[in-house]
C-alpha cells in the first residue's frame, strides 16, 4: 500500500545519545571503574533506558526515581 522502508530519523524521535547527554547519563560503561569524575570517590553505576548509557549515583543516598535519567 505504499513505501514503508523509510530509514530517515523522524522529527518526533530525538537522538538518544544527545538526550542521554542532556540528562546527565554520561558515566563510563563497564569495565571502567565507577568513580566520580570530579572528586574520584567510588559511585554506584546504574544502566539507563538509553542504550549503552550509564549514570553514577552517590552510594547509600536515596534519590526520587523521577529525577534519574
């Protein structure tokens, strides 16, 4: 019924790498050590919904889920 093999990016789907960077999901992936880039202290590393992007959080500090990328 029509050509459906369009592979161009849709304007309503932003690039996930750009969106992850804007939201702060810039932690190094494993096997790099999960340490803070500013102070060097160990952090807890968590996977985000952005493919291949991680976020570092302070250990033992509770953070509201809606503020995590």
